[in-house]
């Protein structure tokens, strides 16, 4: 069976002209991903330190543990904010590439 792919080739050329200037991932996505990578590394460091603390009731250890737990909670909130930014940047990129309709257009 012979199928004419003329339309498909035309669509590909049109996409190359339109999509040629769009960096994948976009700069906004890269910024978000790098921030998320840094958060993940910090979380690993904290969890390692927590695991190294002997289960004691020394006031010093309890204070350190509490501080790390607070930092983990803050890092989780920051992660969620960056995740929203990353998803928004990906949505915008997909709209620019014509894979999704952009809101308001």
C-alpha cells in the first residue's frame, strides 16, 4: 500500500520554521529544574545528618533535629513552588510548539 506523505512533509517543514527558535527545555524550565536539583541535594544532606544522630534526648540533638525538620518543611514548600513554575514553563513551551492551546488565544 502506497500512502502519500506530502502533507506530512509540508507540516514538518512548517514546524521546522516555526519551532526552530524555541529552545527545549526552555530557559525558564532549566532554571526551575536546577533549583529543584539543588533542593533535592540539600534534602539528601539533611536526611543523612538526621540518620547520623544517635537516638538520644540531649537538648543539643533535639534542637538540631528540630531545625532540620523545619528546614525540610521549608524546602518542601519551595520545591512545590518551583514545580508549579516548571509546569507553567512547560505548558507555555508546548503552546509555542503548537502541541497545546495557550490560554487566552
